[in-house]
C-alpha cells in the first residue's frame, strides 16, 4: 500500500526540537524560568498543531487508508459504520490527518533528549528531600509499642485532649457504633418476612 509521506520542513522540525528543549524539565532549588520568561515564550508560538496536519479539504491528496480498511477498523473497534459516502470520506480524511500527525511527531529528532522515566522530580535535591530516613521516622516510631505474643505493633493512645477529639471525616474504628442492634461483634439486620 502506498504511504503518504509529507515530511516536516526543516524549519518546522528545528522549531519543534527547540520547543521540546525549552520545556524540558529543569529541577533545582531555584526555578530556571520566571513567569515573565514563560509569558514571553508563550506570547509568540513557534509552531502549532495545525502546521503538523495536512490539508484535509484538498481532494487531490491521496489517502493511505482504503475504505475497506476503514470498515475493518470500525468493525474491530465496535464503532458504527458510516451511513453514506460523505460520512465515509469525512472519516477517511480525519483518519488520514491523525496518521499524518503521528508520523510528523515520530519524525522529530529526539536523540539528544533523555527519555522520561517518571513524572516526578528526579534531581538529586528532590530525591534527597523525598528520602525517608530514621530521623524522619523517630517521632512516629516513638508512638508505637509491641503488644502480645505475636509481637504486633500498635500505636500508643495518648491522653491529650487533641488525641481524644476525632474529626467528623475520620473513622474512629468502631464499625458497630451506628448499628441499632448488635449480637456480639456482628450487626443484626431485621428481615421483613
């Protein structure tokens, strides 16, 4: 099947690469960009999504997807088939534009860009700040005690006024507290027979 190849112009490719480099995350204790820098950068766009899409209104542009393949894809996706020829042509043009957009994005040279491993701050400072050590846990560990033969760890109950006050959105651990009837540790539900 012939493949529609409409590569990005060199200047579009360079602009997109510069855009990706400009917004590559920089992690440090001080922000690299101020809000004025970002506003200035965003005030004049260097490229747009529209520049990556082909002209779908031009009927002379050949389609890489056949109507049979479109019907097959719709059947696989459990989507309704086109009602008439005009809707089929519209679907084919839309699908062609989406395929062209994905190919344009795939053509961007990203060899000098490190892959994103996670959406979080991976700088040394952030890793150091998010690392939980013994110093961080000392206060929480001081409130725990080992109880019973199986040496189960439980939090000590303090007699402070703040500890006895339970906020309304916190569960107090008493599942039977709102039950009208109980039998030991179970709810009793009345049947209507």
